[in-house]
């Protein structure tokens, strides 16, 4: 080799420095960027790639395929990889196909997200709250609620399969992507629904498959769009649950009942394909006819009875029994029981039939009224005691009521009510039987005669003889002779003279005469007054034997009258004169007695409380 050739292969130090700088400047931008390389070999699960560096890099084969798919790379193929480092400790270049794809994918995904376009991906893993999706190198999160329109129990058939997704959210700084499969399904279903709904018309008969069953109906798939078959539109008869008639997966023929173009909801019906049994209900079930039916449902207000296929009537609780009141219908009839009922009313427009159960048996109220007319004595056991009276059990499970005002003639209702106990057998008189209102009125005090009948001929101003039964500060309690009536004489009515108006002057058992000043048969009160009787006797004596204006006293007048009677026996007897006190004189005496009562005597007079106490003691 010549000397000149040796100089060409031995550059100077300056040349070497320039070549080194040029080399570094060319290699610097490669690290941390995407570079192109060529597959030189495939060893086991690694692809050997030459990217033009001093050494080659190794990339796992799984990075060259989508999740769940086989890699399609071969020797000689040119690929893009991400250069992490030019050389590691082993002297190899550090390359990554995933990072290269991710960088490339993020750029494309951002463009699709801005344009609101669909992207393709593969579900390849499960994480908390959802799933992971491979979007051609970029990993996205698919929430569980965004997998399908309805909850999916098993997602296995959807994994490792390329399918479209909609990007909901992107954050490149954090590397987060959220996608939705549900949005794609809803959009696809909306397009299919629009097309199907446009081809459907109300009244059209179509076939569908029962997709789901609920308590209120069933959803039927009409080939891409669901319609609701409500439980009331399955059959004309009562259907408690749709599963009684149809099953999931069953093909059924239905009629389009209604289409809501705004909400795109479709209402379906099966019973509309059959003849309406209510068209001939009036002819089949005339009024007052007796029919046999089956109890289908029991409520608090009555029981529903099926009279025929698709025809039901209601037996109201008030029409179930003649005598059982306030009883739940379930204690009278039971579900599936065969009963005989009477048709009471038919409303074909409202599709209602009113039925009666009690009308098919004899009316016990009519029998009771015939057996026990008013005035009949009857006995029974006290079933209940209330604040207004007694309920007594009678024949044929009929209850009669004794009002507190019909318990006793002389004792107040509350006091009389306290004398009775539940379960006690009592005797009473039938006062009234109201068949329409189903009521029987009874009376216990009517078993004895009315004490006031013994004073039926008594009038205001009459004189009666009484026996003192009790003495108190307010006056006297007395019993009118030859009667069962008691009365009360107030303190101010004991005498005309104020000093003699002292109840202690009298003793129990004394006989006294008094004038009737008040007679109230409605309130059962008799007012008596000794003072009024004295005034009446004085007035009568003055009118017959003299005048008080002449200065003669009442004693003088009566003495003269007595002498006159002894000397002239042939004349009118004195007792006749005494007995002939006219009603005018008695009335004037009563008024005079009331007028003479001074104002200061009012507190001393027997108060109303004392009079009421006297009446209660009677």
C-alpha cells in the first residue's frame, strides 16, 4: 500500500471530531420517537427489528396483533416502532410496538373524538366497575353500565371481538379514555325503531317473541323494536300475572293498539283478537236473574265473581249478608268458591255488573217482622254495650238496640246503663222493625207501665196529696199519693210566710197538700207548691165570704163562714164550696205565688241542681 493510501485511511484528529459530532447530531432525535424498521428474523415469541442503529432490537410478537388475535408479521416486513433507548446494558436497542401504536392511535382517536365518530376496539379484560378495550393500541375503559341497553349477565360472547364504540371522554395527560357500547346500541336501535314504527299502523296484527315478563305485562320483540303487552290486554278475563298465559321466548300474535310517535312506544293487545264478551252481556245476564259464578278476587270492599269468560261482576260487602255487618268479605266467601248471585245492575258502557249474594237467600228481617211485631216481648243476650245503648242478640243472628232513653222511666240513661253487663240475658219489648234500614228498636222500660199514665188526668192548678220521702236544704222530695210519680217542692214554695219556708219543719212520712204548678210530660217533671195552694184558698175564701178591704182577717172570714155553714145547713154545703175552686183562681194563685217570691229569696230557693238531684233520687 502506498503512503498516499495510508493517509486516506488515517484521518486527522479534526476530521474525527467532526465525524463524531455529525454522528451524535443524527442519532439524538431518534430516542423517544417513532422510527421505521425492518423485521430481520423471528425467534420464538420475539421479532428482531433493524432500525439502522449499531444494534438491533427485540419486540414481543403479541405487540403486533389485536387482543385475542394471532400476529400477522413476517420476515422482511417494515414496521413502525417506538425507540425507548438506543442501547441498554446488553447492548441492544429498546423498541416497543405498543407505544408506537399508542402514539399513532391517540392521534387518530383525538380526531375521531372531535368529529364524534365511532371507533373500533376489542374488549379484552375485566376490571373493577367495567372492562378494558383495546383501541388499536390505546387502552380504554368501558363502564359496566355502558355495555348494553339492558344489564348483561354474561359478557363472554362480546369479548375478543372487534366492534364499534363511542368515545365519551379523553384525557391525554392522564392517559384516560372512556368508551361506550351502549350509545352505539341505542343509536342503532333508534334507527331500526324509526323504520319499524313507520311501517306499523294501529289495528295491524303482527307476530312477536315474548322477550321479558313483568308484574304489569310483557315486552314483545317485533323484530328490532319492543312493544308492551299490558296484563289487562292479554285476555278479557282477569289475569293476575302474565305468566299464567304466556312464557318468555314464546311466539305470540298481537294487535297494535296504540303507537306514540313522540316517545315511539308501542302498546299491544291479545284480547283484541277475540270477540268482546261484553257485547252480549245484557242479554246473557238480565236484571234480577240468578246465576252461578266463581269468586276470582276478594278485596276490602267486596268480592269479584266471574260469570263467564271475560265477564266479572262485583258483590259489594253490603250485598253479602242480611245480618253480618262490618265483616271482611273473606270471612263470608273464599277464592275459587262457586256461589249463586243475583244480577242487580248492568252498566255495559262502564263494563260493570253489580251482584248480590244475600238476595239469593230468604230475608230474615221480613221473617222477624212477621214473628215479632211491635209490642212483642222478647229476650236475648247483651252482645255489646256502647255509650248510647245496648245491643241485644235476637233470633236469626239479628241484633236489636236498646237506646239509653228506653232503659228506665225514673233513672237517667247513664245510671241505668251501668246496671247492665255484657253477656247478661235481658227481656225487652219490640218498639219498631225497620226492614229497609235493617234495624230493630227495643225498649226495656216499656215492660212496666209509664208512671206518668197514673197522672194523665192531672192538670195545672189541681191539688194533690203527697208524702214526704226526703228532706234537704233545698226543699222536699215527695211522692204523689196513689201514683208512681215523684216530685220536688222547692224551699220557696213550702209556705207563703217566709218564716215558715223551712224544710226542717217537715219529717219523712208527713202527708201534705200542694198545688200542681207545672206539668211537663216531655221532660217528665211535676212542679208542686204549698204556697200556691195557700194563696188559692185565701183568694177563694175572700171571694165567697168577704173582702179583705173591710179590715177582716182571713181567720175572721173563715170563722164567719163556719158559723154561717152551721146555721144554714140547708144551703150549699161548705165542702162543695171548698171544692169549687175554679181554674181561674188556681192560675191566679200560681202567678201570685211566683210574684211574691222576693229577689233575695232566690239563693234560698231550691236550685236547679237540687231539683235535678231530687229527680235523680227518684
